[in-house]
C-alpha cells in the first residue's frame, strides 16, 4: 500500500470510519474464514486478501434502516451504523445478506430479488429490507478488532472488524468489480499461505486470523473473542528507567490489558505494544519524549495479537526494528528481526538480555535487565495458568517456569513485570511457588 512521503510538517489524513465482516463457517479441519482478493486496479490494498468491508456511509445511519437492526440500537458502544455498513458491504461484495428471516435473506443473497429493487442494477439495502420486511442481524455480529490505518498512508480508515457466521443456505455471489478471487481457509492455513508467499495479507487481517486460531466454532468466537471494554490509559513509573503502560485492552483478556513496558530513559526499548490504537501509541511516544528519549527498538515477548498488534504502526512512526523470538516472523505480515536466547537488546540504560522462555508460544522470550528485572510476558503472568494458545506446549511452559525459578533462586531475577497485571516488585519466589 502506498505511503505518503515523509514530512513531519504534514498532518496525517483523517481516518474515515469503516467496517468489515469476517465470515466464518464450519469446515472439515475446523472453523474456516472467507478471504477475498482485491483486484489489482483498486486504489487501496490492491491484490491483498482481505475480509469484505468498506467505509461507513451516511445512509448506514438512516433512522428507517437503523429501526430494522437488531440489538441495542441506542447504545453508542454497539456501533449500529458500523454494523449496518459491514452487512451492506458484505452483501454488495459477495452477495451474502445477514438478515432475518434467514430463508428469505438466503434467496436474496443468491441474487434473485436484489437487482429488481434499484435503478441501473445498483442494489439499495434500505429499499431491499423494506420491500421484503427483513430485519438486519446486527446483534449476530461479534466485534473482534479495531484498527486504524497508519498515519503515513494517504488513505486512512478507522475500521471495526466483526465476525459473523455464514447463514444456512447462503450462496456466495462475488462482485467481479470488487473481488478478483475468493477462498475459504482455516486461520492457520491462511497464515501458513501468507508465510509461504501464496497470499498477501495486511496487519489487521493477519492479526484477526491469529485471534481466530484458537476458536473451534462460532459459539467460541461469541464466548471468548469479543473486544473487551476500553479502559483508561495508565502509565506507571517503576523507576527512572522503567515504565509500564496499560489501557484500551484491544486484544487482551477482559479487564486485564497487556503491559507495555518502556525500558530506558534516553534510548528506549518498547516491549509488547499490543494495542494498535492511535491514542495508546501517542501516549507511549509522549512518555518517551517527556524524558528526552527516543525509541530504538521494539521487542515482543511473543507474537500473539495482544502483545504485538501495535508494533507495526510504532515501527512506521519511529523506524525502530521489531525483535521477535525464533519462528515469530511466520504469522506476522510485517517485517521483523528474529533473535534468540542470550541476544542483547538495546544499549546503555535500556540494555536487556533475551531469555528463551518457550511454552506459551515456541517463540516466547523474556527480557532480563541488569538490575534483575525480568519482563516475562506470558511466561509468568499475575495468575497461575496452563491455558495455552494452539501453539502452546504445557511441558515447555513448566520447564520455562522452572528456569525462571532457578534465576530467582540464584538472585539473578529480583522482580518481575508480567504480561498482565501488576508488577511483582518483591519476593518473586513466593509468586513462582504457586505455579
């Protein structure tokens, strides 16, 4: 995607509201998602595989149309216009209409009545639902992600990502002007295809696929992948060279946002910028600037979205390299540098040593500072757990906890900054005893 020329005096283009739907269906090898390839002629994301979607239009907030939406329409957090836009775009791009009664909507999705309702063959969603007395299934959409296009791009969108199940009997009828090809893949298969160069994805797409890796059904999406409520951004100074930023919780566990850790004062390493929200990244940059510092590296304890999603935009802003553990590059659609056990990260007061801590994920690293602080990511959290993502290994996780316990016993580790929850600044041995 084209970037604007670098110019500190040029303000970023305002991000327009947008919405997209991740259509899912059960498959032989697990939950499958629909990916559509954008034609090479498109001005935005040409050639990439994406989910159906587009910008929110004024008509998506039309009172008559909103009245035909399900769910708490008067709740601002429900984002009803975004949901209607997502439904409209999915219908226009691939011919699937998420509406009730489903048997009537499925016939519409197959193409029959749609072209009869609008001049020049242009479907009109409001006219369609009014004529057929349909109700838009906005409450069946699970909001799973929110992304804003990096500010260096000439076209920017503030996009909400919803997940919805393909209705029974629905048949895809892709619009050739907007869809060059389409494919149903499991999230894992899509990420493997991206790593192999078979398909191209942009960060919001690959990150959403990562989140869906652990869902075996749409019911599990509904139960566990909805966005957590946004929390206020907080910055806690542990000492002059260590700060913890929390807030927003875009992809973190409910009520437990990821800890983004700032190491150093002049030269700063940012560990786990998991939220891609502009306000969170602005807060990180402002805190670094307040100390007269600059960001020299971005280090990820692991590449789960809750720890990695903001790293690409922070790299775009600062030019700092993104460092990940062995094999961590594979599921990401942006450039990173893989490092291993014992690698030095940063220099001076921001220097740390990478400690291989596989288990939660095979690429998991912790970062050990000279003063004995271990930024442990999800190797050690504020709650004992062996509930791991698909790539997790319980035996390796137990070995990692034992390794950290050995470092604590030797006095090498004296305090812990976990991936979630408060810093453990005293008696880490007692905390580890409960693991």
